[in-house]
C-alpha cells in the first residue's frame, strides 16, 4: 500500500471518529442539563449519579414559567432582542454600505474606529451610563436597555456587513443603475437580497448579545422585577438556596433553547452563498 492510499484510508476512519468525539463533548453538557430538568428532585437526591431519569416530569418547567415568572422574563427578552436586531440592522446596513462603496475622507480608518468601543471594558461604561440613564429617567426601562445593546452591536455589525458588501460584484450594482435604479433602490433590490447570509449572521449575533447579556440588565433592571430579562431571572434562581437544581436546569434550558432554535432556522442562510450565479461570465 502506498503512503497516499494509507493516509486516505486513515483519514477516512479518523474523520467520523473525531466528529463524533467533538459532537459528544459539545452536546453532552446540554443533554445532561435537559435530563436534569425533567427529573424529580427526590429521585435526583436518591440517585445523583444516574444520567438517565427513571421517570420524566414537566413540573419543573411549569414551576419556572409560572411561579418563577419566566414567561414574563422571556417576553421582555424577546422584545429587547427583536428590537435590538431590527434597529441595529436598520442603522448598520446604510453605514456599512457607505464605508464599502462611497469615497470620503477617512474611509479606510472609520470602520476601525467603530471597533474602538471594544477597547473599553463594559464595566468602565456601566457607571456613566447608569448616571446618564438615571438622569434621563430610563433606568428600569427596557428602552434604555435596547439603546445600550444597539450601541454594543452596531460597531461590529457595521464591520461585518462592510466586509461582505465589498464581495458583492460592482457590475451587478452598475447594471441596476443602468436600468434606472437609484442608490437606495440598488441597496434594497440588489445588495440586500445577495447579502442575506451576512444579514442573518449579523442579526443572529445581535440577537445573542441582547438575549444573553447580563451586566447591563442587572445594572438597569434589578429594581424592577416585572422588567427583568431571562438572563437576570436565571441568575436569581442560581443565587437562591430554596430553588431545586432541577428547576434551575429547567430555567437554563428555557434560556438556551430560543438561541438554538433561531440558529437552526437560519442555518441555511448562514451557509449558503447567494452571490453564486449573480452575474454571467
């Protein structure tokens, strides 16, 4: 057997083994969290080492969603996350397109300046934002939290979209201009349809930030329980000695599941290159 054939055979065997090991290492913590969330607390105390429950129960989820108030927390998080994604994309798309296509002084440096906000730790910005929002009456309001998340996500989304817009063939935009499209019409009818994978990726990034963020939610909403987000509610469960482990795991599943669902719903757009075939050679 030649060396090339030996290596091909070896890689053919190792590839599924490595993939299976990586999948197991990634999926096992989540699977264990799910199994804990559907176990009875008495069974868990009697047999803590068991990986599979003898009987399944959904009482933990009923407890989390009703008595612990996670239905309200999920609604608040959904409002904050969707609003953040919508406004972030609304601001980032024209900004990223301007940096990618228009010529102006400082164009090459401006997208790096957008990222300069990440040179400062979040805790450094927390104190002045707390004082400012208190003076403006936005403390305890979901509106103030959305403004903070937009400020966090816009710099990165502009940078991400700018890099993708530069890969869109200029000839496609020139053809649209010849057909009588204005600059805005070209963006709406040509650039955005071709950029759906990038829009999905940036939207998912903004959604994850707004759904999972904890520091600013704690800083601005801790005094007003009815405005809590799901991450803040979960932290209160984790800090309580009266809450069983199974209920805590149910809350963790409730926090994680929407992100997983959104990812798998948008997976096709994340992996599909829609610019293929946009122009004929």
